[in-house]
C-alpha cells in the first residue's frame, strides 16, 4: 500500500482563476463512493478502484485499474469534477471544479461551484510555495474530502427529488 500526502485549499473564482481554468483546459473525473474508504473513479475511459486509510494530510492509499467488464452496473450518482493541472514553481497543483457542489463566497456573497486546490507531497513537512489565489487551507477539514462532498450531493439530490440516469 502506498502513502498519499496531500494538502488542500479553497479557491475563489477570481478572474485570474477563471483565466487559468480556460487556459489549461483539464479533464472530467466521475467518482462514486461506496464508503469513506473506497471509491470507484472514471477518467477518460479508465476505471480505477481506490482504497484509502484514515487521516487527512497523510494516509494509506491503494489504487488499481479495473476493466469495465468487471463492473456489471454503473453506480449513480457520481461526484463530477473538472481537474486542471496547474504547474506553479516546483509543483503541479490540481484545481478541481465540482460541477454539483455549490459554494458561497462570503467576501461577495455570491454562489459558485466549489473549487479546491490540491498538491501531492513527498513528505508531510515538505515546504512549498502555493499559488497566490489559494485561499483557506482545508487539509484538516473532512467536510472538503470526496466522500463527504459526495454524501452532501446525494442528500441534496434526494431532498430535491433529482433522479439519476442509470445508463450513460
């Protein structure tokens, strides 16, 4: 089992961020969470199962590719995000724009899609320079982790009677 060492931040949708999102393009990721430790991910025709351990900054992670023929269903709903890889100084940062997770920017009282910035590190005490538009660090705030965002989306959808299409 490998180790994932990752820090996370909230990103506000400033003009600079919007330009970066357009310039760098990115790709779509669909995640389905079985529980807080196990995720099915679909990216560009590739299916992955990820099993994660306890923790926030540093935790065990095992990821393996599976063949679609091993899946006889397509679980829904999916937590959908667009991921942009943004090189800054000595690191590649991931900017994740969540399609169905609203975020209230309290500085201007506007609602937008949640954008989280992440960076994977080689050690927990590695020093990094973060992009200037990274706002509040949320590494230790579990409500900003995939399973909890997924759960929030599922509850919102149930309360608003959203029906998902089982076939894609």
